[in-house]
């Protein structure tokens, strides 16, 4: 049977067109606001209230200042309305590479391009100003304009009435499975986007299968000299999508480090078995260093463990001839055992990691699909695919690595501190624009607390260092 191209391609915005923060903790980091007095997951008593407030705001029922005050109140005042505003403004992290070019190619093929998004007036205006992909979209529908939120069937009906397209003529891409299922129930053709992958490539490949002329979908990824994306573009199991979400709670993702060797019981390094929950690696090191009154460099680990998880690993603390102080106690960190050894624990001193991952919200009718997939993986193994963990939040570590090999020092500086590569957190814009203008000293205080590499590069240039030395 000949594939029939859609008459209209409709995309979600956050997670499909633009990258967004996926958690409150990530939002705080993007806005350079300290995360405090709040734990996401099962202990988050504010979740339902916050989601209800966001729902009203996205349907245009709450004014922006009132929304900021409401969220601040829900948090008990530990975040001011001004801080909530900064987090809100930093939530959008920039366009996904290649999406603007892809949408333009779809239009050139004679297919209309639209969006249907749960968003708000503030983010809508921000995307109008900063998103090249957003400006390509000709037919725009959003929750705050319609007074409706996905997955309410009424918002899909409103889209159909506005565009005049039949259900079978609509191709819809969204990163949330509940929105996809609602569209499927109405007869829309859908694609569930993996927001951690390459949305542009996922959409292009799906449309090619539906008969859209491949040459119309040629687009440039935001890479140097069209380096192939290092991210995985296909899966081993090609059956239908069973859905499901992970890391709803930190206890849904368990990691146990497998030791390469056992401590001997003697030596100047104290080994500790550590269990941490919902805690980044650097925070764990700081807590241990403060407790033992040592420099963080004297602490050894075999590797970094997931932040939004419950993880167990060994660490070492250099305490020659010293008895350990009182027991370390912390609400998110537990010492399971202690034993001495002769050497510092170093990166790679592990046999591996064992994972236990709970997948929630799987459609019960898809259990046979899940079982068949597990049977395939048992025989073929699981590919060692990396995303942000190895290629960075901007998905550009491979680009920087190639420039290092080419000794393209000026290119590294421009890429790391400027706006030439569009994928960067919004809170960095002022600092990057200052660097583009050569105002290195002025840019230094504009970088966020977590922008260590960028700030060091700007500081080096402000001191007049050469490109290679910087």
C-alpha cells in the first residue's frame, strides 16, 4: 500500500522544538538559583499543588505575577517570587539542532507546519524572540490561547476545527506519552519523541516512511562540517512503543557499584560504603570533606553516580594515623560500612555497576510487547549508548574534541563562550553576547555558578592570554 503524506505536521514545543528543563532542580541550576529545602520525588508534598497552579497558568487563568506569588507561597516562601521568575525565565534552554531547518524543509514540500503546546504567555513571547524554529511554524496553537491543556480531547478538537484538517491528515509529534495516546484515540497519526535524542532526525525518519519526499527533509544539524551525531538514532527492538516513564521517584532508579577489590583492613585511607539519595556527586564530596575536615582532593571515588537515584558506592578518605570523627549523619546520605586500605580509590577502580530500574505507567496491554523486547535484549545485549552523560548538555563534546585534535583554539573559545552554537541555557545569553563583543572582563561576573569552564575561559582571555594558553 502506498504511503500517504500528511497534510499538516503538528509538533509540540518543549521537548520537540526547544530543549527545556525537566525538573525543578535542573531549573534552579539553569537560573543560578540555589536549590534548597525541597526534595523531588516521593517526599515532595508540593507536587500536586504546583502542577495545579501550572495547569491554571498554562490555560491563561492566572496572570504572571500572581503565578509567581502562588508558587512562592506553595513552597512556603523558601523561594521568593523574584527567584521563581528567574527559574521560569531560564526554563527554555534553546532550539534542538536541526529542527528549524527540518520544519522549513517540510514547508518546501508543500505540507503545512503547526504546533500544539501546553505553554504560557511568557514562554510564548520568549520563543518568539529567541527560537528560530518557532518562527518557522506558520499555524500556532497553545494552551494559554485556547484555555485548554493536553491531553484534554477538546484541545485536539479545537485544532482540527481551526485547521480544517481531518484526523487522518494530521501527523503529530510530542514527547509525553499521555498526549500521544490522547491523539491516537482520536485517530491522529503520531510519533512519540525521545526528548533526550535527536527530535529532528526522529521526525524526518518518520515522515520519510509516510511518503514525504526525502530531499525536502534535508537539513543541517548544528555541527561543524556536518559531523554525524554521536547519539543513537535507532533502537534494537523495533516493535510498537510500550510507553512508560523512569525516575518518577529517586527510589525508582537504584545503582550498586561492584568493587574491583576489597579493602585490606589496614592503611592510611579510610574506605566508606556510601548510600546517597537524590544528591549530586559534588555535593556528596563536600559533605564528606566537611565532616572529616579534609580537602576534597583527598577523597577518592571509582566513578560518579546518578543524581536522581538511590546509589551505593565506595569512597576513600585519606586519614593517615587519624581515628575517624563521630559518625557521619545526613538525611540523604548514609554510611553503610568503613574499612581501611593502603591506596586511594581512583577512577576505574570498579568491576561495574548493577542497576535496578522501575518503569512506571506502562500500558498493561503492552506487557507482551515488553516481554518480547526483553527476550530480544537477552540474546543481543544492550548497546552502550550515551547522551548528555558523555556528550554534555549542549551535545557538543565531540565537536570540542575534534577542535582540540585540530588545535583550533580560537574555534574552541568561540564555541565555548559565544553564541555561534545556539544550544545554551538562556541565563548564559548576556555573558555570551559580551564574549562575542570581546568584552571578556565584563562577561566574567555574568556567568552562572555552574558555568565553570566558560568563566575560566573568559577570565583567561580578560588577562590577555593567547588562544592556545586559554
